[in-house]
């Protein structure tokens, strides 16, 4: 079942970085089930019928307010890198702002009028940050720094979903509606789908579609998507941990109106005196070293990451909810080398401490960084195993692919 717009396939990368990407790897088998009591009294509907209702929804115009809360349980040092304390800083680059959705609680004002006009306004703190798509133009504006980011799509990219892999306009689809479409579009046979209890979201009656992994070893307990009972628009997405507790990700409308927004909602002219940065062709495109650039930014860790010459070879192990990415960094240093290096900067030592438990197996030795959703195993010989799976699953994968 395909999503409704050409950009929705890419939403997971920008809407909730890393977290939803793991969920979108799942695949679905339709298991008939019926809504339970506990919420609004709605006609019974099977999972298949509810998915078809979402697919058939033709709503393209809406405005409202949404709240996104993300609790990945990141180590303190990693949490600080992602921010989460409000939209601040001196850059209007959309990547920097949208990445902050991976940590903490954020409030967004959302507006959409078809594929060519969308607007997200981050409302954290006294200052605002707006990301606006209006026709051929995409604008990012940071009111605190009075800086503007602008990107103009080439004619060949309009309406074709081709061209650059990660255009800035793709990042506008951070609404619960687009997030749910992305998850459902990739769903298939490693997931059970049922209809849970009904609910009220943003004052509207909703069914809840529940996706659960069939496979053992996943850190994901379920994904719950609240679907508007009247028009089939997803109103809220919750990602729940297999260990229980509050949602890892909770993205939903708190207020929504399906009337057409006024045209001036999407109009933007850079304020007088604002610094304007034009997007560069290929901006946001990955390369084989991209996965290691964050690691290389830590003093003393460039050798561990393999530096600019690292191999960065990626191999996908398993499928569905049990998918694990194996990355060969081609590291010049091992973890032990760094641990025993008396001249290593303290930032490098702090990073190693944040990685958490030491583990060993037939693959050798390594460290595991654990979050509520993603776990990452870094082996002493420079290989990285990452996925929304348990620590034991990573060790088994490393043993089998040493």
C-alpha cells in the first residue's frame, strides 16, 4: 500500500531520526481484529478495513498544532548532541532543527495545502523556527538568529519524486499523518496488525491500528496509530517499548482543522537584514563516510572511526523488526588502543564511558551503547552492529558474522 505523496517515503529520515526508521523496516500480515470498548463507541472495523480507510483518505488540507515527545533513553553525552532544550542556535539549516525532534518534547504548528504547500513552525521557547514549502521554494527561518535558509528545486525535480535523494522539502512531512503513512507503506509479513481500543485525539473520535512484531529480539513492543474515524487521517503515532513504560515516541495532533489554510500562510519574504544561505546541490546526500562523521567530530576519535579514508561498508543482516546493520569502519585504532592511550582527550574517554557495557563473544570484545529503542555494538576491531534489537541479538549477529 503506497503512501499518498511522492515525498512520504522519505519522512522517516527527518521526522523522527533513527527511531521511526527502525519501525519502518517492519513488514505486515493482516490479522482481523475488532475495536475494543474503552473509548468512543464506533462501528466495528477490521485491521484490513482500517488500513484501506487510511489509504483511501484524500485529505490534503489541514492546519493545527502537534506535539512530539521522544524518549530514547540516550546517554547524557549523546542527548546533549541532539539538543532537546528548545529550538535555539545560530543556524537556519533545517537538518539542525529537525534533528532536535529526536530528543525531548516539542510543539509544532502544522499547515498543509496539497503537495506543494506545507509549513512547520517550531514553538519551543520564546523564539520560533519555521520551515516553509511554497511551490518551487523551500525556506527555513530562525527568528532568534535572524538567519534564513533557502533551497529552490530544479524544474526536473518537480512532481517526479526523482533527483536529489534528500531535498529540504522532504523534511516538511513531520506530521503524524505522514509519519503513519510511511510506517504503513513499508509494512508486510513480519508484523501482526490488529485494531485496538478506540480513542479521542485532538477532540476527534479515532480507531487505533496496532502493529506488533512477530519476531523475537526486537526492542519494539508495538506501534499504535490513531486514525480519524471520519476521514481516515492518522492523528497520532505512538512507538512503545517491549520493556513497557511511557512511549518512546509520541507524535500527535493536539488541535486540528481540515479547512483549507489561507494562501498567505505559506508566503515568506526574508526579513530586512537577515542572513540568507542558499542550499547547495547535493546538500544532505550521504556518502560512504557519512555514518562516521559524528564520531570523527570527537577529539581523538578520528582514528577509531577510520577517518575520511574509512571503508564504511554496510551490510544488512536479517529482516523486518530483527534487521541489523553491520558497518565496517576500517578503523585505524581499536577500542583498547583508545582506552590505553594516556594522551587521548577527555572527550574521547567520555564517549567510551557512554557506550556502556563491555561484551565479548567469539567475535572478540566490544562495547554496547543501549537506548530504549536502538542498541549499538562497537567491536574492538572497528565493526559496528546496530538495530532496534536487544543486546543479545547484536552479540549473536557479531558471532555469526565475525
